C-alpha cells in the first residue's frame, strides 16, 4: 500500500529553458515518522540553482515488498532506509533491496539513509551501487538535499557518473571521519 503520493514543482519556474520534466522519487522506510519527515522536507525543497523546472513525484512505501511491486515504473531516485523491520520473518536490508532495485531498474539512483555512521558500511554500499549514503543525524536533511541536487544536476548535464560517485563517496567518508573524531574528542574532554 502506498502511504502517500505528492506532486509539486521543483526549481526555478521562470527560466523556462526546457519543458517541465518529471523526477520520481520513492522513499522506503519502515518508520511512518521518518517517511513523513522526508516527505515534508522534500516539499520544502525548491532549489534556485537548477535551471529547469522539475516536477517531483514523491511516493512513500513502508516495506521493501511494496517498493519492489512498483519498480516497473522505473523511478529516478530511491531513498532507502538501510534497516527495514519486516513483519513476515523474511528480513531484507537496504543492500539486498538496492541490488533488487538495480536489477529491475539499472538507471535508478539509490540513496541509503541509516541511523549509524560506519565508514566500512558506507564504502561497501557505494561499491555495490549506492549513489550515496546519508547518516540520519541532525544534519541529514541538508546532506539529502545536496545528494538529490547532485542527481538532478547530473541528469541535466549528463557528466561522467564515476566522477560524481567518487565525489559523493569522499564526502561521505570525510563526514564519518569527522563524526568519529568529534565523538572521540567529546569523550576525551568529558573523562
């Protein structure tokens, strides 16, 4: 069952360089709160740096099975929680679902979000095809915005994907390292 469907315009409407284009985004998260939070954030997402007007079509799914049933529609972006609770004893994590998504729609860009900051997991996910990994911390909305903006700009300009993936991977690794250092220094100061 689809939890929500939202359509709205994205970008600078006045420029009119090209006709309105659609960009479909699937959000897969077992937490209704996180689904609504990401949807609400994407509703506040207009970015004046993009030349084209985009119509974002956002759909949320509470399970991997629901998302996979709709993959025939070939979304442009899937925002995927790494840990998905499953009620029917068949466990699937974000990496397994990402691989199934790429089998059904190879051009779909997958963004993995998770509550843990783990450099090994980040590099593993990027290696297996994630466009980016965003840790759910107090700044994850801004990071998510940056990743989606990169994807939309790349779809407009069509540059080399490997260059963009390396850039996103390095930002993710630097972010995790800074987070670990911050925690280390806080522990040192407090002890």
